[in-house]
């Protein structure tokens, strides 16, 4: 059931209808959740409790690694539980927020068709088999979609949830400057007067662990440029969020148009693509790069992917990274020869 053309009230009615006969819902984020799926999932629990009056729980898999995201969940007391602490047998309905079935970035039980999917990434074929799916890739943030459901369900949004949703839209669209729509502007302005500014300041300026600075040094040293494409090999990372975090940083380098970052985590190779070209298709690019090696997807200016079990041994990891690097340079028509290190090597004894 696609609801991309209906009014918010109609979408809400269809969402409630899809839950008819269900007793308990588990809302799942994508693995290693970011602010958009954290805020959106939290909002969905409020919507369902108000409109359907059923038991709803909220969970994630992976880790909340980035300092800003950990601070968000702590300061705003987000009712989000690790999936490892959840008994999946208690649930007869599942919802995916900011993700879709078989994308490789969520821990929906294998073979399970969710009851609800709400997302702003390009629609996957398997999503069309879901009883209720609302996929609107023209939106810059899933949180902006949930803003409409909250209003349709007449949910009173408190300062904690408003702050989470505001920060989600702000960070996902880079202050409404990246892939934002009029709906994102409306939601942003709606939540702005409700924001807890002290909490927001703490979220945006959290304490940063020493390990981050060590990784920063490693990332810069491991970055080389090929024309207007920057390629970074992070090696083994302490948390998966770092891969996207450094792609966001590297794409800001003067003269660069694309950033391609790779990191090894839990035996997998994670990759992130960023571009500052507003009409590019980073999602399509990363899908071509990964191919049949794993899963990938994204938007016009930001995308990511994963190659499972490609980093189980150092040799295999290096071989896979060379393959992925070659593909991205070929797809973007960047010169493979003549790579320049961002930080030139200092000659021995200099």
C-alpha cells in the first residue's frame, strides 16, 4: 500500500488499518542509528500509541557510536533499547523507520515482512509487499514525514521530542542546505519554537573521546586525491559512524567534488560516498561500486554501503578496498594515476 499521494489524515488512517488485529509493535531503526531514525522512530511510537492505543516498543541494533548521537539519546532520555535486550517472540508487528527490507542496514528478523515502513530513501521492490509503506524520497529527512503524522494524530509534541526532531532535520539536511524540501522547511519551523536550546547545545557540542583524534590523524594521513575525488582508507574503526562522519568532512576539502571513505568494522568493509554536486546521484554510484559484493543505497548527495565479511583477514580487506577504489574512480572518470596525498610524506631524516 503506497501512501505517497494522500493527505496526512488519510495516511494515518491507512497506517492504523494496517495494524488492525495486531497486539504489540516493535519499531526498528537502521543499524547504528543516526539522529533522523532515532527521532523518527520515537515519533512513530507516540503516533501509534495515540492513534491505535497498542503496546509499542522501540529498539536498535549495532551501536550508537557518534558522540552527538549518544548525547542525544542520553540528554533527551530517548526510550530506545538495544535489540539484544528484546524478546522478538513477543511481537506480532514490526515497523522499519528510515530503512527498508533487505537493504543490509537493519536487523529485521530474516524472512519477516514488516507491517509498516516509513522512509525517505528510494523505494525498494520488496517494500511494495509491506502492508503499509510510505516512502517519499523527495523529503530530506524521515523526521519531516513523521511531523505530519504527529499533527494528523493530534499528538502533543513536548520539548524533548521536538528537540530530537529539530536536530534530526537540521543534521540530515545540513541546516536545510542539502536535499531539503518545502516539507522539511515547514517541519523545521514548526519545531524551532519548542526546542530545548540548552539540550541542543549539549548535543551539538559533546565531549569527544581521544580515540576520535587518533582516528582523525589516521584518516587524513590515509586520504589521497584523484582530481576532484578524494579517497580515504580508515583501516579498522572503533565505531561504524566514523566512516560517514569523515566522508562528510573530506567532501568539504577545497577543490573536491566527491569523497569516498572506507573503514573496516566487525569483519565488514563499510563505505560512504558524499558529493557537493546538488544534482548528482550518489546512491546510484555506490550501488555500482558495491555491485554484487554487498548492499548499498542512498540519495543524490549522500550514500553508503557494506561489503560483508570482506575484512576478516588483512589481505582480503586490502584486496577488496583496491577493487572498490578502482570502481569508484572508473565510475566517476577520475584519474587512477597521479594520486596526491593530502598530507605529503616527510622524507626520512628531514
